[in-house]
């Protein structure tokens, strides 16, 4: 039995990961600030699935609070840390940029500092496919240049990767960043496409379809993301980085630092995504076709060769099956 810290443990991914680690007979300490970026009752309901588990302990703490973070690390000996806490959403970063700086950079640095001083053997943290920004080359490879983010959210995630490298290099702290590609499934956020579409469709309202539904995404089902995290968590990096084109000094290339894409390795057009939801809900969507939004990108597509090579793992759940599972959950949760 191992003990893990999960930040953002009442969130979409954090809650699912908590359940998986508890199922695997590990102890989990969860941290979440329960903010009101979206309806906190959804977080409470996610949390209710595992908060009473014998091996789970929950702290309502913000990772921006260095004193509280340090206290938790001091009082618990962690075998690994998974940082999923973040201010999320590309479009919200246009409204409240400082929220992203505080949580995604200051908060993340607090976690790194605590790991540094508490002999943490592996820090796994959520990055994002958004770091690829204005890149035109597809599929996105971890060896691609990511110096041109087009949203503040993406810029903070790129910053996290750089700061993590610094800690890995200076303090020999093993860190692994995971660039998630459009995660979806049961218990996701209300501001994400599936919940937004399902809510409007069931009310008979039009759904807002940006870029006329022509952009494509590498949609990744939540269970595949969790399985990827588990594979990575059990294999802390050592030695040379897995990025061939780092443009770093030779002395810094030996940091125990890794980056991986976790995506389905398949692009699906938004219009096809909507059709799958229509079929699952048995409702025809009424569409309001709109242009591309600021900070958005036309396509995302994950090159996961490194993930497959290192862990012999590849996400496998297709859009049809994933959306059917989402729709079943959505109807049971919201339409009860």
C-alpha cells in the first residue's frame, strides 16, 4: 500500500483518479479548494463517491496557501504526488487572467517547493494540449516547439513545464508532465462541450457551434486518461529527458524530467461529436453556427508514440462508446 497526494481531488479527473487509486488499495490524501468557477455542488457529489472511504482523507485547501500545503506535506509521507489542481478554461482566462497566474503558477510552485523539501519520489502534473498553440504541424509531438501559446491558460501550462524542469535539474526531483487532449466523460465540467450541448438539447434550445463545427479534436475518454496516469505514476523518470529537441544546455538535459501526450491519437470533427451525442440522447440538435473563438485552435491531434514506446499503453475508448457512457450518466444525474 502506498500513499499519494492528489490536488484537485474533487475535480473531474482528480476524483476519478482518487477512486482508481483507492480501488488499487492505496491511501489517498486529497486537496481541493472547492471554488465556484462552476457549481460547487457537482464537486461535492463527485467527492461523495469516495470521501467516506477508509483510506481517503480530504482537505479543503487552496494550493496557493503555502503554509497549508507545507503542513500537509509535513504531516504525511507521500510516495507520490499528482497535481491536477488548476484554474481551467481557455475562455475564462480572457476574463480573469490573474486567477491563472495565482493557481497555475504560484500554486504549482508551492507544490514543487513542498516536494523538494519532503523527498518526494515522483511528481506527476497536468499540462495541456493547449501548449501547442499556433502550431500547424499535425499530429502534435512532444518534440515540437511550444513557444507560441495563444491563450493565457496555455501559457501557464507551458510555464509549469519549464518550472518543473528547473526543479528536476536543480534538485533532482523526478517530474512528469502530461499533456491531456480534450478529456470527456461522466462527471465532467458543466462548461465543457458535452454538458453544455446536452443541457441545451434537452431544453430544446440551440447549441452554440463555433467554427461552424469544422474544427477537429483528439477527444480522450476519462478512463483512458486515468489509465495513462497510473502507468506514468508507477515509473518515475531518471537520467536524460525524453525530448530530443529541447534547445537546452547539455548539462541540463540529464534532469529526471519527462513530458508525454495522452490523447486518443485520432481526430474527430466537432460535427461528428455532436452527431454521436444526438444519437446517444435521441435528440436532434438545433445549431447556432458561429466563427472561431479567441484563444481557440482549429485542430488538435496527439502523437503518442513516446507513451506507447515507454509504457506499452494506448488509449482505446472510441467516441461512440464514450459519449454513450456520458449520456447515460448525464440523464441519471441531471434528469432524475
